[in-house]
C-alpha cells in the first residue's frame, strides 16, 4: 500500500506566479489535511477536507490560498500570486475513516521556494 | 485543545529505553493524547495515541497517568534511526493537530 504521495517534491516560483501542490492520499483514506512548516518553525494546520467538502479551513490565510479535494483525483493546494513569505514546506496528511480517523499519515512534503 | 509541555531535548544511548514525558494538565475528558515524530526534513510520522488506558503497538508504548494530566512515550530499545523531534499533542476527534516545539531526542551509539 503506497503512502501519501505529494508532488512536486520541490517547486520554485517567482513572486506573483501561482503554485499548485498535489496530494494523493493513501488508498482507502477519505480525509485529507494540509499543513505548512516555515523554516525553523513547527507545523501549522491549514485545512481539512473530505471528498468535495472543506470541513475546516480555520488555518488557511484569508487571501490567495485555496484547497480542494475533488471526487476524482488528488487534493490540490493552490497559492495565487506567491510572495517570498510563502516559502515553506507544505505537508499533506490523510487518515482512514471509522475508528482510525485519528491517525494521520503524512506525505514527504513539497518544498516551495519563492524567488 | 489542551496545551502540552515537553522537555526541549533528551539524550538516550542506543539499545536503551527512551522515556519521553509530556504534561497536559488542562486536558479535557474527551481529548486524546497523540504522539508523532519528525525525522529531519521528512513528514511527521504517527506513533501512537490514547484516551485513558495505556496503549502499545509495534513502535512504542504510551503510559497515561490516572488523572490524565501527563503521559510518557516509551521507545523500548532506541536505535539511531529514532533520533527525531517527538511531538505530544492533545486533541479531539478528527483533530486538526497543533504541533508545538516537541522534544528533540538524540540517540547516541
């Protein structure tokens, strides 16, 4: 069973461009979470999604950031008009339904560098 | 979510048990205690979680005090690959995990 997959692993964008980060959850997992880790800081929750629904986006910046988890395909975290402060590692996690929903399995992360 | 307090760093000799403490004195009755770890530059890894009873899995054991105000993660035979930052987190249900600074565990030969 493959783990959580994220791509790209590294992404370089110039200021003002758009960044699209993709996350494929583990097989059978229906919950997806996105976290951001700024350099030398801890992970911060951004958004929690189930298929076609945003459950909790309390950690998402109000502007330029959006996330989706469509019925088919990976979850996408989209950052419009990137700025230098968006440079960070973005981790996606998934969890299974039912009793094991508390276990979050993380992907390897996408390291975004804004130049 | 209840605030957790962990030591900044700990050392452990390879092959010995690593006992990582965590205080969560304000934990509410329905909050779980989760442990994750993050090896440098990798995504965090789920270790174990518990509510009231002690728990054990293939990775570790979790001991929760009767009053639930503190817990200890035990790695029974630490290896060099267990060197990582260990996070103790309290949360509810699906739990949007709130990561603090954790404990940097250094396992030495």
